[in-house]
């Protein structure tokens, strides 16, 4: 179990030594960032997987200087902030989420000076840098864990989650049936300590003991270090996983229709996570993280949570009872509905409405794509690929929300999974093949042009993942010269989100709520300006009409702001024609 702290001596050790490297380095550099305290509300956040964005030195791996070289492109797209997945020194078992040093940059990505330059150059373009802060676990190569594993009496002995074995008929077994997210038991035997340690993720990612005040202090010093280096905020990885059942009870098995435990992709009997995820103690840590962030004078440091939650009630709690926890917990019910491989009006409408009405007026954060999930093309069957992409972009950017997108979404990059096990880089795919192919397919290099290596690396370089064949037609250069391209759609709808009063900050109301084919909503600014949005979720043409008198709007004419290429401009709200997966956005006049 995660033991209580070992008393004052352990706390003092952490205060003096636990984060000393962070404390020393943090005094060396400082960089500016967003000054407007509300910059993150209605913002557009662009996730970059650094290995795959731009290779500047020809080693086949993206890096910080590569990102800096593309800032003008991101500015032209209308990005407010960049979320970087981990760039810390790491053995790269989980491609950076196994951290061996929280206060430096992995050499394959560059140096701390390169990072400072990125922050400064991004600030010149009014773009903030958001770091991925991994609080749940470290690498097993982190000095903290090496010391903790060395004995049961060292100063960091209780920095991780250690437990004696369960003896069954004289044989050693793990303490309980908890499973790793990445397959098999979540407990790993350590022969030096003759104990098991808990790892919610890979074996090489031991969980920290957040019941230990010294651990908290060390991690809050990490937060302070990167704030001093000018970051605009943090995305808190696996934040709901910090605490587990103190009694170490077995989880219940997930049962199938026949009453027998289901078998997961790794061949294990699937278990629930009620005892290992989203425990109440998480909120204490969120408040403390918020307090550290708020100690920054002169600018707002935003906290974003990776929060896969099952209800809007749980989502609302993540903001805190006094808005003193997360600024932006991710609403994963919108973009990642469970077991729903198609766009579904009846699923999305109530959940978008809940996000607008049941989180106490807070700003929702919508996200449809990230580095852990199949890209947006999971919603596409055979035809209308770009049209489906426009629908998803419209829901993301025309809603009242802060919008988080993934690199390459704006050009319609698709998932390209490996076809052979020997080509898989992601350990999840290696363990779970062929049922689980891993996450390589959504992490392929950015497609900048149709030249060698798609403009990601210099010609002839072997890139860390193969360039997908789609780069020949799906790339930035080609789409910049095509008026009806996905890239131009993103540029236009992001510009509307940022500059149209109704779409930037207007209230949102669902319309035509009995229509099972078309998702429609109204955005209304404080000055009365109104915009209607309609998205056809089917492959058949649809016609919609709107009567807005109940919303206090008596205008019946509409002026087009954005529509699917080739669609007609309607004369009035009385008849708006939508083609298959068609979109219409218009200002009411």
C-alpha cells in the first residue's frame, strides 16, 4: 500500500535535497508568457507530439528547434497555446512518460536553452507553451526510485508504493488483482527489497506515494521550476490515478452477459477501477497544485487535467467547489464516447448540453483527438472523409468551449497503424498484437509537403516512424493552395471562434432537439448578435429550419459565415439545406 510518510526526517530530506536540482536550475532562466488572466477561455490549444512534428537536425526524430521553426505556421492557424507531450530525459520506454529527470530536456529533443528559446519565440507570437506534468509515476531509472528500491530504510524508502507479497500455499503472489493499464498484473516483484511495487502503467513506471509529504513537496518544486521557465500551464497526466484503496482490496471483475469475467486485449480477466482511480484524495492535490500555480505573480498559469470520467457530475467536481482546482478538465465524453464508432446526435447533444449547463458556468474543454487514441477518421466509413472532418471541427470550434486539437488534424491526417508486429514501436502494440496494435498509427510524422520524408526530416533520413503514404496528397503545402481544403476550413472556423463575438464568448443553446439527424445550436452574444450552427450527422441530405422567437430573436434572414464547399446559401432560417455530413454556420439578421 502507499504508506504514510516516514516522519519529519523524510520531509526535511525532500525540502533540502528532493528537488534541489530543480531549485538551482530554475533560477537560471526566465521567460515571459501570456499576461491576460483569461487567455485560456475559448482558446485553441494545439497538442504536439514532439517526436513527430519537425526534425531539425536530421536524426529522424522531431525536436524543440523544429517546433520553433514552425511557430509562424501555428500563428497563421490561430493557435493560442501548444501542449507538448513529455520532453524530459527518459529511457523512452513509454516515449517520455517514463521520466528520469523532471528538470531538464532529453538530448534527443534539444537543451534547456532550446526550450527557453521556444518559449520566448512563441510568446512573441502570443502563443503559450503548456508542459505535460507526469505526477503519478516516474521511470524506474529515476534516482528517486533507485534509492527507494535499494532498501527498506533509506530516506526515500516510502516515496513509492511498496507492498509485501501475499503468500498462498507457500508461494508468493501479488497483493491483489489490480491490473496495469498496459496489461497483466500492476505489481512487480523487486528482489532487493523483497517487496512488490505498484505500477498502474508499464513495469518501468513505478507509482509515486502521494501520501508522503516529501513526494508532494518535490513535485510542487518541479511545477515551480517550469513556471519560472515561462510556461503558460500544465497538462496533468493521469491525474485521477494518484491514489488507491488503502486497504488494497481486490477490484471487482468486469462481467460479460454470461456472468463470466471479460477478457481484455492482453488476455487478462478485466477488472473495474473503482479502487484505483478518481479517489477523493485527488482533490487535495489539485488544490495544492492550484495554490502553487497561483503564487505566480503577473500572469495566469493554467492547469489542464487528463480526466477520463464517466459523468458530468464527476467532471464538475474537478473544477473544485470554489473553482480552486483544475481550470480545464478534459471532457472526454464528447470526443471519445465509449463503444460508439460513428457520429451520434443522440449521444452528443445531451452531453454537450450538460457541459454547457451542469459544470457551474465553468469553461468546458472539448477534445476529439490525442496521442493515445485513433485519430478522427475513426468516424469515417467509406465516403465523405473530409466532410466528416469538417463536422468534427465545427463541433470542436463553434461550441462554447476551449478547444484542444492534435497536430495534423487541420490537414486531415489519418491513422496509419503498422501492418506487421515487427514494425511496432509502441510497447502496447508489442504486448497486445494483433488485437491491440498500439498507438503508432496516430503518432506518425507531420506531413508538411509531398517531397522526401514529407518535409518532416531532411531527404533520405530514416524517420522514427514511417511517413504514411497519404502524405502525397494530404500535406500543408498542397492544402495551402486549395481553397476548399481541410486546412482552410480550420483556419476559417478558428478565426470565427476567435473574432466573431457570438462564437467567441456567446452563450449556447441547443436547437431542434428532437431531430435525430442534425445537431444544431445557437450562439448568442451579450449584445444580441446571434449565430446558428447546423451539422448533418448522416450520409443523406437533410433540410432544417429554425424558429428563434423562444430565444428572443425575431430575425428570419441569415447571412452565411461558413458552409460546406458547394452547398447553397439559404435565403432564410426557414430552409437550410445540408448535404451529406454538411455544415452550415450563419449570422441571424
